[in-house]
């Protein structure tokens, strides 16, 4: 969906996110969690990178290949229920929603720079980030 989705996730109450929802490799809340036969879970990207240099589970060192892992939909659904704010809050978007709905919101968010009409993009390149945020606000009002 988005190349660096971890940086788009602004949890509303990060202290309430269970420590069991964190990848032991990147130390972040799972993105596309994959579960090993031994029961340990990791972000798909993290475990794929790990397995390029190792053939064991990072936690218990049991033999592991990507082929014997599976996408953990249950864990992903639990994470998807967490409340997040739009990453374009500084530009003026006040949307709070479930993480599972963030992708759809970003496609339509009028504060997302990818959604700005071409004729306005030229003008925005000359503005500071703060002025660009004020520009967005004036469009929305």
C-alpha cells in the first residue's frame, strides 16, 4: 500500500497498545504479521530480511523458512482495531479512525500531498511546510 507504512501510523494512545503486538526485530507494531510454526510472529518485511542471512527463528533459533510461515490474520485484525490519527494532522486533517481504515482514508484525504491537483502542486513547492499547511486549511474551509 504505502512503502513506509510504519511512519504513517500515529497511534492515538500508544501506551494502550499491547507489548504482544510488537515485532521483536524492528520493535514496532506489526505490519503484515507472519507467524512461525514455533508461534513467534514478525513483520513480513522484517522476517524476510532476517531469513536472507539466517535460517532460524530470531527468538528461539528453531529452523525456519518463509515457506513454513503464514500470514497471521487474527493478529492483523487486532492491530487493525487500534485507533490512529491521520498522519497529515499537522497539515490540518483531524480524522481519527481504526488503523484498518487508514489506507482508504489516505487515498481520499485532501491533506495528502499525493491528492493535490497538478496545477496546485507547482505553487506548493515554493511554500514552507507551515505555509503549505495553512494553504490546505484555506482550501478546506
